[in-house]
C-alpha cells in the first residue's frame, strides 16, 4: 500500500471517529514538500522520475533550477521538509532559512557541499546516493584521456591508451568503474586507496601499490578519485605530480580543492611534458591556459551529466527521502 493511500485511510477514519490516535497517525503520514534545488539541472526525464516517486508517496515536489542568486534558494527552501541537491552549497545560511527541513540528500557521491555540522545541530539528516553516477564519471575519464593523448584533437599524431600505465587514486565506486573500462582499452591498471586493502584491489584485476607516491612513480597517467577532506585538500602538489613518467597526464574528475594549484602550475612550467585535464574548472584557469596543448578543463562539471546518472541519483534521492518519511530508514546518512 502506498503512503498516500494510508494517509487517505486515516483521513476517512478521522471523519468517522475523531480520535487523537488517528490525528497522530495523520501527522506521521502527512504530505511533505520535497524541494529539488539544482543550479545545474537534472535531465527532464530524471525530474519526471523524481516527481513520480515523490507524488506516488503522497508528497509534493517543488523545483528550483538554474537559480542565479542564493536568495532564490533561501526563499524556495523556507517551507521545504526535504531537499535534493547536486553540487549546490547547503550552507548554514541555507539551513537557517529552512525552518521545516528534516532531510537533505545530495544526489551524488561527494557531500563536501553540505554543512554537516549545521545539519546535525538542527537534527537534519544528511545523505548521499553513493555509486549512482559512478559509471558516468568513469566514462568521462576515458573520454577525456583519449582527447588528451590525441593532443586535444589538434590534427597532429598523438598516442594510444593501450599499454599505458594508469594509476587510480582511491578505489571507490568511480575508481572501480575506471579500472573496468580502462582494462577494455588494454591499459595496465594500478590503484591505491588507504581504506581499501590490497587484496580487494588485486581481486578486481588491478595492481595494488603501497602508497600514493608509489602510484605516481609507477604510472604514465593518474586519475584522481579522492574526496575533498581536510586531509586531501591541496595534497596533489609539485612533488607528487613530478613523480609521473615522462609525458605524464594528471586527470581530475574529483574536486578542484585536492590540487595545490600554484605548485602544479610551477611544475607544468618546468616540465613541459606534463598535461593536466580537469572536469572541475580550477581557480587558476587563466594561468593553466598558458600551457597551450597541455591543459583542458570542462566549462561545467560534466562527470555526472548524463540522463542515466541523473535518473539513477535523482530517483535514489527521492526514494531515500520517501523511505525516511515512511519508515525512518537512515541507511545513507552521512552526518551520524
Ligand atoms: C558527485 O560527487 O557525485 C559528482 O561530483 C557529481 O556532481 P554533480 O551532481 O554536481 O554533477
């Protein structure tokens, strides 16, 4: 039975027997307002899917897309019970404006855009949807790599990925998908993840290396899949990237914050063989652009921008919210 039917059942009972019990039940099953706030919108088909899940569960959907001013976000969230976002920043100010908010779901993997402390302080449950967009990001890694080794399609002879040594830094959902696809290209794949034991990496047919520096030393290309945390921010610097083989490529589809941009710029000035390809526009885009033919950044983060990823992550978020309201399920909570 769907939540909407349960609620309607209680409403009928209230009309017959006006008891406190049925009033309490109605409160539990009341209609919740779910706001989707996406500066970079989901594909329409994904929004339709989210709406379907939300309404099927007896709730209502509000949509704020392509907003240009944070005040629009503050206004839209004011009466929302639940919030679905992508990379949109859910700051303390957003939380302060969201008087009814009970749950926020980041439709995606990285939740560095959520102020978890502010959520916890207000008793708001914060979740992500791990794994839902990882194939999309992994496919983009391979697309950007082909683009890079073919000299950004400038017409000159480039090289092939087959036989190249690819290092994957962090072997989570995206890293595993990159390994799977890269093996199809005939690449020799290596990985390091401080939280994944070497035997788990080897089980996936990937060479496990002892630490991050050993990964850079062993490889022609390194693909970053680390989250942005206090430990990882600015951790990819001159000394680390300098360990790459001659003609090395650093590819970043994770977060710009993990790069120490000034020191990478210094290195690229000294080592004219190194390329940097990023799915997140660096702060120092203008300076990187000076390395013509060795630098490329997507104008907007494109990793998860596929209909499939939008559907997977968006619908997972809608289901997690509906489930939370119906049963209290907190499986994907990240602010425990
Ligand atoms: C993620 O963390 O899931 C990806 O970076 C995707 O971000 P996006 O939803 O803003 O495209």
